C-alpha cells in the first residue's frame, strides 16, 4: 500500500516531525517497509532497532518493526537506550543496518528516526529516495523474524574499557533522557565519586529539557558541581549523542572547546592526524589543532556529513559546536558520535594533563563569542533567506566560506549564518576579539537578515 510522507518530516539529516501533526504511526510503518526493502535489495537481512524514552517512541518503534518485518528482513530490538548504543549494536552484532527512534534534543512532541546501513550513515539523497519508494509502494514482501536482545551491558562494558584509572568527583545530568540507565551502569564501573541527576527516562522531561547547548538546561548541573565542590560535570541530550560539560568553577565548556581538549592527547599519540570541526566552531579550535601538529579540516554541520568526511580523510576525531563528538575507527571506536564515550575520553584527557579541567580551560585562548543562536524561520523560507544573504555578500566581494551557509571573516573575527538541519530555524554564530567587536558583528548579521525579511532579535 503506497504511502506519502508529509514533506515537513523529510530532512537530509534524518526523518523527523511532530507526532500527531506531521508524524504518525503510518509513517513509521512505511519507513520500515521502505528501509527494509532497501536493506533486502542491497543484500542485507537483519536490522537492529532501538528507541529513546519519549512518550511516542514505543508506538513508533512498534510500527517501524512491523514495517521492517513486513518487508522480509529480520529485526533485532535492543530496547530503550541512547542512539550511540544503537550505532554500537549495528557495528558489533553482525546486522546489516540499524534504526534509532528518537527526537534527540528537539521539543517533547517531536520524534524521528536515525538510520545506518552497512556501518555508514543513511542520509542526504537517501532520504527522498525512501519517500519515492514509499509513494510508489514498491516494497519487498515477507515475514521477517523479530528478536529482542539487550545491549546495555555490552555497550557500557566497552565504554569502560577506555576509562582512566584516576579518580575524580563528577556530576552527571541525564535530563530524563535515554542516556540515564547507561550512565548509571557506567559510573558504577568508574573510579571516583559520582553524583547523578535525572537518570530515569521520562518523556515529559519534568526537570529541564535535555539539550545541553542551552545554558538554562545546565543550571542544575552547575549548582551541583559548585555546591559539592566537584571536579567537573557532564550533561547529555535526549538520545545521548550530544555532550555538555562544566568545569569545577561551574563554567560551561563549549562543544568545540571539548574537541580542542580531546585533540591534545590524541595528536600526541597520532601526530599529523586530520581532526574535523564543523563550520560553527571557533577559529581557536582550528588554530589549536594546527599548533599541536594536526591537520584541521572545516566541514558542514550535521552528524551524517561529518561521518562521511571522517571516512574520506581517515580522521580519528571530529566534533561540532553542538556537542556531537565523533571517534573514528582509527581511534579504536566505531566511527560515530557518542556523548558517553566523549565523557570517558575527556576524563582521560584531564587525567593525562595533570591539571584540573578549569586550569586546562584557562589555558585556551579567550575570545568573545555567541552560543549557537537559533532564529525561528519556517522550513519553506529558511533556505531562500540564507541564499539571498549569500548572494548579496558575493556581489560585495566578502571574504567568506560557503561550505555550509555563509561564514564571513573580517579583521575583528567572523560570523556564520546557516540553515538548521533539524529545526525550522536559521542559526547564527559569531566570534570576535572582544565584546564591542562582537556587538558590531551581530549588528552586521542583523542588518543582512532584516534586508531579507527576517526579524532576528539579535
């Protein structure tokens, strides 16, 4: 039976929508039939399926599994857990593909799917191809076997293999997301003293939303770290692939700075390695990688795009401003973004430095920068708005990169304007030598947006 997906849920990053408005059980079933058909036609037979703790995830997972089995592929249900656990399962279980049902860091009523086929992210032109297949109803038919195999213990055991033996006092805020049970199991294996917040998955997110890129969502973790004089703390998004960190003074360590901290021990062991940072990252990160003897590479934002670039350049480490940190197969991991593993590796980096995380942070260059600012713009308008700004800049001869939106450089710093991969929004980021220069950069961005009809509020 043919099925047309609502256009709003089709993104090159994954498939995502608002449950009950643009995303329904019928979409999950049709995705299962379409993806299962692709798996069959590429010679595969088994698909691992996981889910996060959102209220709609059990319903969507059930429909997805039914669709996969209806296309004749066997399904291995690994249950509730972070997206990295699904990626790990796909890498080690002898399956041919994997799908995680997750809304990631998005609002509570949102949900979606992240897909892997043959150990590679399934994205970009793959997504509309699935929609075309569904609309035509040209699916394989069959009756696949459905099994349930828990992966939590095996996944956590692998995380703990690379843990430092130095004891620290650490706070962990899981934000009622899917990472909670894994963090409980992981910290039970780590040395030191661990203080845990909100580890029970709850799709209502009663304490705060699970998005560590928003400062307000780190308030409880900062309070915990400061009041109990902990060494540092970690926070995770709803599906455990984004990490947030605070030092012992309760100061936020941005995602790109986490990448810079992880680069030092890695480049000491692998001099000359390529390390990838997304277009939103601080210039100080690229400079730091080069100073340590690495090869910095700037690429577009988006976990699937970064995974593809890591493969192309055999990069052992990559990261995004958003807190996605990727560890390549060359680094002994499995080539995907994993916030829990990033926490383990950051603990090791601090231990190896012989200093506190606060001292390591203070050793990095100081710049004035914005966080990742999100300006609501409808999906049907956001691409055109950024394209118009880019055209104006090109005519003016601006010094810019267009790898992902427009990143414009001048003597005082740089600013970035790009389309969000996951939300109906345009994102802005800017960095300058001081606050006055940063204000001037933001005024420039505000002017460009106003000229294309976008009220930014910057």
